[in-house]
């Protein structure tokens, strides 16, 4: 997969979301050459900070292990000790490994939920959190210099580039069964069930979507003595071709088709199935579905599950004093019902920009202040959850356990997660959310997205706007970001380009006095979004 750089090609760049792209030949693709440049840049960034060790993990994607091993070899050339998993392990296990082994950084080889032809590379700091803008800029600058894109720039600040020729070789430490066991046992320490409640009456269908979730998720649930796990056999084992699912994104209903089919078949055969659980290829995101009282499939949205988790954890860990001075993190595009629940229960809530790198960064600040015990929960609407501080990135392994515990708790008390959600709406108001992704492929895709954002800034979002917040230029207390927020009387509309794909995303956050009013508000704003897109694209 090696390919020499062509200076006439557009080069892959490294940002806060890492580097992600289609695998193949060329400087605009993920291959041995681009991974080599990036890994050397990461080595220099680490050394510049005084770092001496790094952890590496990888998912089931094609060439993920190859790129991980290549990175390990390069890093040792710079005198950096490497702690690399022997077998594929999910993103939260990488974050965990950074802290477990006292590393100064981490690398996760993954393209998350993208199609099979993609791969990618994410970088973590010494806290196990994704790096932020300042560190990403340093790595990108080193990468440009190394790949020959900055010949006209002075060498000031790049004195470390020749360091690999003058250093001792670092050591490679293989993280085997013991490290995997440590991760699983750490997740299990955060169990919430008490008073004789168990998972023995819980039966689920589970699909790892041919990703990295099988071993850790199964290990955690079996150790918790879950009643039964039925697998989607076609999606059980790791397979980077993702043969059953063109787009292995459990946030999309199409990725859950086989799992829902399996759940229905089991129920029709007389089995009492509580839920479908799905994890994405690097097992950092969790999707769930249940059957309602009429036997109809109900996919639980990221916002709904985030709200349910927040409410449940307050009952399980705050009201009994287990977590004192609790704090919850969420994002500006996630459900505002979370804030209402937290404020009523005396729980501090902080909103960040979209992305767990920001919430992980806030957790790192807590840790530096010696207050990490305050952490209760973090989530974003795109089915990412973190329910314990062993990781500082979203964790579908721990979230799968928490979900099953929540099912068991409500089942014992004659409820379901749907009836609990209805109770929350009745108490706090009928909050509702909807997200729209619009893809603009091709060479001019980014220009089209930029033009939509430009027009929205210049001409607004139509009548009825009460307040506009521009996160790129406004005084928001958050890092500057290309996000616009339009506040109306019954809803808020947020717009932002995706950081990893050629998409623009619209978020509707509504609140009604009844379910029917909520649905109508969302429908009205959906029409508004389509009109804005047609007008400005």
C-alpha cells in the first residue's frame, strides 16, 4: 500500500478529528506513506512535549492492524516506548490503556462508522482524551514539513525532525490478555444494580457490526450474568469488509436491519427479548432498539438514551450519595431535556462543542484539579456515551452494560425504558430533536457547504428568530467553531459542517406542551430546513 507523494495531489490533512480517508495510492489517500508521515509527526509532537511512551490500538478495518504495527515501528525509531494491543480492541480500551500504562499519548487506528474502503488515525493526549486544536496544529505542521509541503517555511521550531537518527530504539510492549482483562474488570467496577437486582431476566440480541466489540461487550455482559445474548451471526466476527452493511453506522436504521429481523424472529418464536444492542466498528458508539407494547420496533435515539442514562444515573449514584457534587457533560446540539433534569436534581451540567474531544478535555481538567470523582456522565446526540471515568472518550462497552442494567431495573419495577421516557416528558415537557445530514460529494462539495454557511450568516434563517449565536465569532465561552445557532420561541436550529465527512448538519431542538405539538413543531422546522437548503445551496 505504499505510494510516493505527488506534490500536485491534494494531501490528506490532520485535524482535531484525526486523519480519515479512503485507502489507496496517492497523497490524498490512507496508505503506508501517509501513515508514515503522520506517525513521524506524532513522534515529534510527543517528543516536543517531553513524552516518552504511547499506547496503540486498532479496530477490525482492512489494514488497521498493519497501520498500527507500522506506526509502532516508526515510533520506536524515535526512542518512544510503545504499548500496543495484541488483538483488536475498541477506542475506549485505547483511552484506558493510555492511563493504565502511564503513557504520554495514544493512537487509535479506525475510521469509526465509515464505509469499508475508509480508514483513519486518531491521536490522544496523556489523559486519554482526544487532542484539541493546539496539539493538532503542531502535528499538522510537522506533517507538512516532513512531506515536503513547507519548503519555503523556516526551520525554526522543526529542530527535532532529525532526532530519529540520534536516539536509542524504543521498546514495544504487547498488551495481551491481562490488559484486556483489566479493561473489562474496570468497566465492571461501575455496575449500578443493587438490592438484589440482576441481569438474569434480561435477554438481548447483540451485533458488533463485524467490528471490535464482540470480546469486550460479551465479556462484560457474561460476567454480569445476563440471561441470554443472541447474536446476529453474519455480523458477529470481525470483518473489515463489512459484508452485510455498506455503511456500518448504527446511528442509521439500515445498519440495524439484520438485528431487528433477528429480534422479531426470536419474539415470534416465543422468546422474551428485551432489546437489540449494536456497537459500531470501533465500539465507541451504541445503538439500541426495543419493541413497544404493540410489538412495533422502536429505535431509541441518541438523545433519548442520553436523557434516560442521565435520569437513571442520578437515581443510582447521586441520590444515594455515591457521587458528590456531580457533573454531567453534553454538547450544544444535544437534547435540552438533559439540562432540565440536571437542574431540578442539583447536578451541574456543562455544554461543549460537538465532539467527545471537548468533553474529554473537560474531564482532563477535572482530573488535573483532583476532582474526577465528580464525573457522572457525558453524552452526545450521535449515540456516544461515557458513564465512567476509566475512559475519556465515548465507550459503547460500558454503555451496553449500563443499558442492560437500566432495562433490568425498570423491568423489576414493572416499567420499560419507554414508559420511563414518557414519565420524563410528562414531568419536564415534551422535548424532541431531529438531525438532518446533507452530503455534498465531489471536488466542489466543500465550497457548496461553505457557501451555505456564508449565506446563513449573511441572510439568516428567516422570520421568527429571537436570537442568533455565531460560535465562530461570538463570545460564547467556547472555542471558536463553524456553528450557527438560531433561537425561536418553540425551537432552536443549529447548523454546522461535519468535521470528518462532506456533510452539512442541521439540528432541530424543540419543546412542546404535548406529544402532538412537539411533532408539529419538528415538522414545521423540517420544512424550514428544506427551504433554507434550497435557497442557499
